[in-house]
């Protein structure tokens, strides 16, 4: 199977300059806002984005460390598989966050609940649609009952 | 900003050999099952995936057509921006589906609610976590009230 080449469509701007201060998940800092900047040649593709309350940001973890398929996690010191986790250092390097859409100014979107390092390359935006994406009976696996905590040293 | 090279981590197997028969969203065929096959070198990263009821599949639309930034959609004949849609032909080519986890057999996962063409390259798997991913107040934008329908000719 061949390699796939992706070109970023923009850049994510956030208040987070370091991994240490970046929250583990956006829901832990729902009020923190950032700006999603699309390169101007893609701005037309934002038509009607204002109709949605929440959007998916798909991005590239450009500063993640070495990939381990099984490892202790940010919210648990027990080792889990990387595909049973949201850990940033993963084979694809692809990150996924659901943020609240606040407003659009031309090729820039203000969003809330961001958990992404400033300057992260943006790969895609998709609307979060209640009918397609809400699974109220879904579980939480090993995340169940794990409270937020500072990132353990040596993890990211 | 440089290009990003991605290597697939596996292949998605489904009953859908053509775009015409592939449902527009997985929730329209919640009982249809498929198999997600990880290449053996990544199988270790599935540890504890069985703990989750739902998972995200992130994949590459390897047979999508030409990208139009604004176009009529599968569920609406009005034109919308590609980033305000889940349309397959998009600048990144990245697809996202939430499926129900059924069972694991070594490096293969059986999943339900699949809406992906057979043979699609798999890029990543992440667990769907109720606490992180459930936004019950989210809207539906232009999808509101749009019933399922056959894919209009010339779309995919």
C-alpha cells in the first residue's frame, strides 16, 4: 500500500506554546478559545460553517515524540495500546478535537474548547452533526473515572 | 508548510464494493458489519480496545472524485462548503466514521455501522469516549431534517 501525501489546509492558533500547558482534552478547558486559520485558497470551502455549533478539527501532531504502541497514558499510569488511547505520539500523527464554533471572520474561525499546540498544521474541518456523531450509550473504557491531572513527566 | 507523508496502518473490509451502495452515513445502516484489519506490526497497539463500545475510524478516501470547495451535497441539492460537509472528495481526503466495536480477533476488529468502501486504507483508530466526544446540545446545521435518500447521480 502506497504512502499518502497530505498538504495542510491551514494553521491552528491557540494560547498554548508548550505541551505542558496544553490540556489533555478540550473538555477540560471548554472556555479557552483559539483561531483556526485556513490558507486563503481554501476559504471558499467554509461556506455555511456558521450553521454548525460544533466542528471537528483534524490536524497533524507536528511536535509529538517517539511512538510506542503500548505505553502509560496521560490520564492513567497503566499501559494501554495507542489505538485504545488519544495519545499524541501515534503512527498516523493525526489529531482529532471537537471544538465549539464561535465566529467566522473571512478565512479565520474562532473556536472554544481547544487543546492544541499553537502553530499546529490543520488537515481538515468537518461539521459535528448530532444525528451522526452522538452515541449517548457509548462507554469510556479505561478513561472511566479518571480525573484530570497534570501531565506526568516524560509524557506529552 | 511542508507536505506530510502518511502510511496506512491497515485496511477496512466492508460489504460495499461501489460508492452507490455505500451508505451516506453509518447511522443509516447501524447493523451492517465490517472488519478492520491492522497490519500485523501494529496489532500490539490494539491492547485494551475491547474496553470501548465505540471507536473512530480515520481513513483515506482513496477513490473519491475531484474536489470542489463548494458543491451540492449527498443529502442536499443546495451548494455548501466542503468544510461544512462530510463529502468524501475533500482537500485532505481524510474520512471519519464512528462505528460500534463488536469483537477483536488478533489484528482484526469486527465493527458495526460501517459506511466505508471495501479496501479503504486505514490511517488511525481512536476510542470514542463519552466524556470527551458527546455534545448533546450540538446542532445539525443544514443537515437538519434532511432524510436519507439515494445518492444523486454524479455525486459520491
